[in-house]
């Protein structure tokens, strides 16, 4: 959530940032925020003035009673009652204005970093670098949705029988490949200094608002109505919310957490060849890294997280590229995002496998996640997160890029986790 003071102090910069995102009616929205903030401050000032006057009269009533001036005391009591009624009215008005202001701020996306390119869609993203050689496959190459049938390792039909489309069943070496990747990603994160956590996969509404999935992505989340709980779309939500309403010291930073969870996304409206097979699922596994940093260190941390994810892809021997997302393609809460895409030699296209983002103070403001700096003043921390990694498209790329006429080679780094080197 944007800070009102930031909007007031850096109005032109915030306005340009929202326009870079192609946010509709940015000027009107910001003007409405400032008008509500002025009204909030005005009602608070009036309330404070009346409360001070009421306190003074209350003291006078006691003195008048002691002096036997009952008529004057009665008049003062009447005046005090009128003031209390006015104070109550102002408090109700103040609460209503604060709620309207908060609701409006929830609808404003984060302001992009100055380095974020302008643009409206994925076509406008900026390629930062590419790594590896795109494999040249044999003539009979197959997409992963054919390979999984040929080797009987993932079954979509069984998933439809049990649940519905987008919920595959992993079998035999397919299940072992999933488990191997999860353990590999977790072990690599631990070696990098992340602390592993295993959070709940259901969260309450406060947690959804805390990291910005609500109200922005409400229609994309599975909702357990009777318990008013949401299935998580990513481990970012519960892990970051571990620090909601937490006051840290500067010496606590950076905090680095990693967690594996299944993730659930309705993906309403998704269809077509580009989402076939493992390319788009309603339930999938992911290892997530989260950092909470000092504001001065967050962009250095973003580069470190990007390099870390790239290191995983290099160890898996997958060709990849890194994109800096443009304003129009970036997530609602992000100030800057790098996407890592792996090339699928069978599908002959790039597949997004990771996003690494810096949210600056946007989530911390919602979470009330603060720390005390060296100057002893309270300030909001910066939050970051990244997929390290999401499994479906990694599995698809491993299967497709490493296929041969008589089987599928497994990356060497996974052999000890798998207990086999081929499917």
C-alpha cells in the first residue's frame, strides 16, 4: 500500500509511476487520496480541540461543585454533554474517512522503480541477459504432454477423475522427480543462508490483504467459505505474513526465509495451447524465497536473488533468459520484477519459471512491518520474494530439452536425489 505522505511529498513521481503502469484515472485517484487525507486530518484536529475543551470544562465542574455553584455546574455539565456528542460525531466521521482512504489505497498499485521500462504488455519487457545453448533435438521430439504419456510419469486423466482439469497425478519416476527437485531447491537455499519454514497453506483475509493478493487477486484464489480462509496462491503470502505487526531492529536485517508449499490458483479464463499440460495448473509445487531488508539494501538483495535463481537454472543445465518487466506487465504490488524464462526446445518457446520482485515498502505498510534504525526512528522495511523455483515448467523443460529416442536424461545435479539418471 502506498504511503499517503509519499503521495503528498512525491506527487509528480507517483503520478508518472502509475501512468507507466497504464493505471486508469491516476490523477483523479491521487487527488481523491489527498482530499480524503485532508478531511481525515481536519476531523482529527477538530476532535482534539473539542476534547481539550471538554477536559477543561470537566475540571471546572468539580471546582464549581466544591464552591457550591450548582447552577453554573449544571450549565457546564450541559455544555460538556454537547461537546461529547460533537466529539462522538467527529470520531465516527474520522473512522469513516479512514476506512474510505484505506479502501482507495488498496486499489492503487505500487509505483515502479525508475529503471522499470514503460510498456503495456510482455512484448515490451526488457531482456537483461541470456545464458546457455538452446538444444537441437532429434527429429521425433515430443512436447512434454506426449512424453509423460509415453513414459507414464504424470497422469492428467486421473487428476480429472479425482478433482478436475489442472490437477495432475504424478506417478513413479514423475513423483520422484518432483520430490528430488523440491529437496534440491531447499538444500540450495539453506546453503545460501535461508532459514526453512513450513507455513500453513490456508490463510485468513488479513494475510491476503497484508501481501496484496486481496483485493487485487480475489477472483484468482480458492476460498473456503465456511471458514473464511483462502488457499495460498504462493508461499509468499504465509511466509511474509509471519512478520505482520512485527517491530524489528536494524540488526535483525536481512531476514531470509525459504519454504516449500503446494500452490493453488483458479486461473480463471486461461485456455489454449500455451497453457497445455504443465504450462498452467490449478495446483502446483513451488519453493519460495523471501527476504526482509533495510531499504538501503533491497535492490542489492534483488540482484542477489536473481543471481541465485540463475544459479539453480545453470545447475539444472537449462538455457534461460532474464527479463526486466515493463510497467504494464508487472505484478500489482511490485516495484521491480525480474522474470526468468527457460527455453523449451520441444515447444520452441520461452517458459516463465521464476519471478523475483522487490516490493519496497508496499507490503510492509500493509503489514505494519517496521524496524528501528540506528537513529532510533521507526521506518518500514522492504520486502522481496522469488520463485526458486516453481516446478511445473521446470519439469516440462527438463523432460523436453533432455529427451532422446530411447529415454530422457536427468540433470547430473539431481542424480543423487533421484536414484536414477534416466527415465
